[in-house]
C-alpha cells in the first residue's frame, strides 16, 4: 500500500479486479503525458503517474479508480517524493473529509 499526500494507492491482485473494469472510460493523459490521479484545485499540482499504463474511473465523485501498470511506473508530485510502483493493478483512493452536512473529496 502506498500513500502520497491525499492519494492512497492499493495493490489489487489481477483476479480481484472487478469484471468490466477494463471497459470503463480510460482517463486521458495530461499535456505532459502523465496519468493524473488527483489534481490540486488551488495549486495546480498533480499526483500523477509517468510510464506506460491506463487509468480508469467509475462515474461520480466517489467512483472507484483503477490503475494498470504493465511495466511498473512512478508516482510524482511537485511537493512529494516520487514513489516507484511495480507492475500490476492498483485501486486509487482519494482522501475524503467530513464537512457539516456532507462528505467530500479533499481538495488542496
């Protein structure tokens, strides 16, 4: 299990990936060719993966995200140390916070 700021990255065995995950919409890469796991609304900084792979997301603000890295990859961020990930599948979880009357994804 890996954590970088408000993003948790959990390894998932290939046989435990929910059926149909590979048919979810693939997230496009940003202008720098990265897979953006989370984008800071205020800073513009991003938790992003460099290297080959795909990122898929279920619809909705709390929909699950899955990352597939066929050759491994690195998670980078402007203010955090990079994390190397071995090849495989990962579930990407955004930190949530409670605000009176709502639960929301943490924004930085």
